[in-house]
C-alpha cells in the first residue's frame, strides 16, 4: 500500500476506488501529482470534490498525465464545438446549443450503450489509460445519474482456478467495436446495424496492469467476440457472458454520485469498467459532464493492432462509421458516463 504525504485518501470500497482530499488543482506540485498517480495505481478510481477546474485547467491538468485523445475525427456532418477544446469529449445530455436532449432522440439512443459496463476506447487501435470526467452542471440531488465502476483486477484474481488457468494459457484476444454495445442497448433503433461488419480493434483479454503489477481482465460491452485456440462463435458468446457476469457482481462494483458542480472522477480503463446510470433527471434536468481521455502508453497500448511492419495503423475509430451510417449524427459525444 502506498503511503501518502500531501493528499488524504478515503477508500470507497474494500478492494478499489477512493475519494481524494487536499488536492490543490490551482497550483499542483509535481509531488502531489506523483501521489495522485500512486493513488490511481492502487485504487483504479479516484474521486475529487469541488475541484474548481475550468475547461482550461481541466485540459492542462490532463496533459500532465499523458498524450490526450481528441474529437477531431468525430466532427463530421458540419458539427461544431460548443466549447473551446477538441480534447474535451461531450459526456452530457445536451445538444450542440446546450439545450436538454430528448431521451428518445437519436443521439440519446446512441448513448444508451453507455449504460452497459465498458471501458473507454477499447474499440480504438490504441486504447485509453485514464479518463477524467468533470461535472460542469449537475441535476438537483436525488435525481440519479451516478457512475458505476467494476473492479476487474480483483475479478480476475477471484476467477475459478480452472478458468483463470485457461485464460492465461490460451491468451485469448477480444475484438471490440462500439457497434456491439450500441446494438445490445438499443436493438430496435439499430436493427439495420451488423456489428460483425464493423472494423474491430483487438486487445488481449488478460494482461498485466503495469502501474500496479497486477493482472487484469480487459473485458467490456464493446467486445463483440473472442479469438484464440479452440474458440468458436458459441464458446466465445458463452465465455464473454460468463466473464462479464462475473466481473460485474455486486461485490466488485461501487457507485459514485455527482454531488457538486466541479466534481471530477479519474479512472484507469486498464483496470476498471464503468457504466452510466439513469434516473429521473432524464428529460428534465441538464447534466453537463465533460471528459478528457489519455492515450495509453503501456506495452499493451496498441494491442494487436499494429501494422505487420510494426508501424502504427491509420487513426480509424469504428464509432465514426456507426454514428454516420446508423444515426446520421456527429459523434463528438461518443461516450456518456
């Protein structure tokens, strides 16, 4: 366990997640940043209340954690930013003008997939490490909208011994596309969408979480199927269902509430899953959240998606085609949490 000198850490769950206090985001020292990263390695999810961060300082702080993803590739169909930074993903329930979205609008239906446990950017050739989600405006208390998290490191460690041995020996690969989670969550709306025809990113199912030196189960609702020795369609479906059900048991899950404008949650997509939860706020109150996403720089960042010569692939993202073809929407709000 890490010892902390400049921050106060209050665990939220027996195995992961913590609320962090005494952070000075207005003048963050290198020492305090190092302790935040140590807390992230240990807990996987860190909650910060009343940060005082703005769009400017949110992006500046995020850049200290690594190279940031951006939404330029999603700016299709003439869509324009409603704020300054391409590095900010729109994770709220408002349209481009800041107006409340109808819960049954195409864009809201596209977002329903985020109510399934997933990891950010597993459908990209280069996956994400940290996600930093900040509340700009939240609904009144008691109207729902929590974000749930699942501890996939402990879930891996507590797999039945025979299954854990199989996963380690056979080293299965997951094929991910955002079309899979969208189809699962809104099958009628996406009735003409065939996820099997989408370009997929491939990442190992079991892999070491470098910051903590623990093994992790890298599974998500974006995962369409598994590949590997002896794997066929039926076994893939059964094993994926088994692993998702196992990793999202109540004992591995914690729910984080949004209490104040300015609250921020940072999570490590390499060791936790998350999902958005609904509530009575939907269609009634604005819930404006904005997220930065840090590109993974670990040895497994690119999964099995590098070109045969070892070069990086073109910057394709499967969700762009899903949004463009199935919803006729621009998708700078790819994931809502």
